[in-house]
């Protein structure tokens, strides 16, 4: 699918960035995604790569393997990116867009975040 993603913020929550990234990729609700990765609701939760990949698999979203990155030059295309210190964002670098659920508005055309690792995805 070559259409822009719909931005969703995780604010005012502090947690749930991985669920929100899956939400933006799939169009499903937060509660639907949390149920898919077996998070009890309510509660405070922080995502892991294992949960994100399991969620992508359950949603039928194709993905590659997690790869290390230290700069944005190492990340390509549509990807879930783990940034410092411990946060997940979604990027569509083919369009030059950063979907950071930790911001109130988006997407942005740049990011001050520093990537740690990334996972290519295909909608």
C-alpha cells in the first residue's frame, strides 16, 4: 500500500509507543493491538522487539529482521525504529516522514531522535 499512514499520538500516556506504532501501521485501535500482543488492560506497559514482531505477524504485516543503526543514513524505506533512550517510532523515509507517537502532532519531516535499531516493514 503506497498511501500515507495515519498519525496517532500516545500522549498523554508515557507508555505504549510500540502499540501505537502497530496501530498506525494497521489502522486498528490501541485496545485491539494490546489484546493481540496479550497486554492486560489497563496497565503501564513498555514494548519490546519480540512484542512488536509478534504483533506484526498477527496483523499479517510483512517485516524483515531487526538491524542495528546509529544514524538515519542506515535506515531505509518504511520501518519501525527503536530510538534512544528506549522509544519506538515509525518512519517512512521514502516520503521523508517521521511518525513519533511521543509527539502531539505529526508526522514530522525530521527527527532529533537517535536510532538504535530498526525493522523494515511492508504494509
